[in-house]
C-alpha cells in the first residue's frame, strides 16, 4: 500500500460521483460526519468512565480490616 497519487484520487472521486450522484454526496458526507462525531463521543465517554473507575478504586481502602 503506497501513497495515493493525483490520478488515483481523481479516479476515486469519479467513481463516488457516478455511484452516489451530485445530490447524494452532501447527504453522505453529513452522515459520515455524524457517525465520526458519535464514535468520538462514545470513545470519550468510555475513557472518562475508565478514568473514574480507576480513581474510585484508588480511593477505596484495600481491605475492610483497615477501617476498624
């Protein structure tokens, strides 16, 4: 897998234009943007939950005998 040149990018753009048409491309890109945004939000939520779980674990005493 090498770098994409101008000709390859142009070919991909033409194929996308033929498959989706000029009117569908903005809708497709909008949907793609929403999907990426939702993925990033979910990723951030999981990361936050893991960090909160680690903080809670560090704050709890290691054994009940230490509380007495």
